[in-house]
């Protein structure tokens, strides 16, 4: 009886070690992959160039999307998104705070911001990078900025779309965000010894 329990314990321990080693092997990155700093610098550059745009075409009413990086140097990033519509008061915008290691790297997608099948000749295409939080992880924080640039209401969301104007860059940004999420997840893995 005692011998049987010891054998089961050894088998379970061996299986656990095997599974842990295989899981960590799946997230191992190559030495020539971009570093977190290189990845975040590239993401900041591309979002600054492609998330500040006006999709309105030939209309008296112009809509302008705005992006401003606040913190983009670690696994905790933050940025401000604003939208201005001609003839309306400026909207204060939102401060978005994201823990990259909490994102699901396989669930980050690029979607068309325009509804399929709806003819819309007054707008250029809008693409949205959808960042999704992994199961059992804390949500993304979205804080409304007041007109006095102070913090307002805080919302928690499980996914957040970033609007951009270029599908090709959007696909590359999805890859970059997924890479950054994997790098940050790898940093949070605790070694037993």
C-alpha cells in the first residue's frame, strides 16, 4: 500500500516537472528577437504616426483621432486617446493603463472599425487593434481626463481598441503587442529556486 502511494507520488512529480518544462519551452524567445525596449519604442513610433489621423473625407465635419504616449518603457504602459469633432467642444480623452503581461498574446487582433457591408464614402478605412486581457487577470484601466487635465471617472475593461489608419501597420502592431505581452509574461514567471 505504502509502495503504491510512493510510486504514484513519483509519477505525479515527474509529470509535473515535464509539464512545467514544456510550458516554459513554449514561451522561450530567440536571442535575436527584439528586446522589450526595442519593441515598445517601435510600437510608440508607429502609434504616434498612425493613431493621429482624420478619417473624414470631403466633409465639413472633421473627426480627428489623437494618440499620445505617456509611459512606454516597461511592462506597464499608458497613453492618452482623444477624439475631436469639428464644431463640438474638445473631448477630454482617456488615459489608458495596461499591464502588458496581463494581455492574452494570442487574442490580440486587428479589426475593421467600419461595419462590414455598410457603404461609407465619407470615411477612410479605420482599423482597430483590439487588446484583450487574459482570463483571471486584472482589467485594463481607462480614466476619463477632465478639461482641467485631472483624472475623472475610472472604468475597467477586459479589452480595448486602438484606432489607426493603416491595415499593414496594424498587422505589424498586432505582432509587436503580442511579442511585448509574451516578453512581459516571461518576466513574471517565478523560478522555484
